[in-house]
């Protein structure tokens, strides 16, 4: 039996589209599971990227991400499901 999404760790991730980013929370066993499934997403942690302090991390999670942007990696819905094709490809290097 697999753990319920609420029991899984919540990981902060961002889709950087070049002029900004779309922030999401994804329930998944590991950050690696997210980037394996969606190479176009970057999992963010305190200190990675460098500007994310513990306070900024808490602010992003509590104030920047609406409930409809909380997802379960095993059962994507909404934006994550709709963006599947784009996020499943590695990001393009800047030209």
C-alpha cells in the first residue's frame, strides 16, 4: 500500500519560464522523483537557489502558492497535468 499524499513530504518546485516562475508544491517520496518525472521543474530548498532563506521558503510556501497549485506526483491534476508535455522535457539552455 502506498502512503497517502498528505503523508508524503511536500516539495517546493518551480517551472522557470525565463521571465519568472510558476511555483508549486508536490507531494512525492523524494525530490529526485519529481525531477525524474518532470525534468522541466526545479525542486527548490533552503539555500538552493541561494536567495531562498528559511524565511523566504516559508513565505513562498504559505503565501505564493494557492491551493490549486498543490499536487500529488502519483496523481497529477490541474496545471501539472495540463503542463505534462512541456514539463516532461528537459529545459532548453539559454541561447
